[in-house]
């Protein structure tokens, strides 16, 4: 519940008492997550983290967005 509250800047009491269970599930389904043990579907290698705020990674970020489906 705290993750939804923080991600969508909603009051914690609103999420806890006023949101339906279905809405909580739908809101949490679209939150991004990172699992370091998860393998990449195409290459079978572990997921890589690209720090987009680092100017040295500009080309990696551009390549990532070009390859997204």
C-alpha cells in the first residue's frame, strides 16, 4: 500500500480505506519493478541497469528506447 501511495502521491489513508481492492491491484500492476535475478528474455543474461541521469549512458538509453516494443 505504501508503494502505491508514494508512486502516485496519494494520501496513505485514501489508499488504505477508500480505494477498492480491484483498483489497488490495477494501480500496482503498472508500477515498474526490477528483479536482479530475472534473466533477459532474448539473451538469457541478467537484467542490466542503465543510469539514465549519467551523460555517459546517453547512447545506451537511446538504444534501449529504440529496441522497446
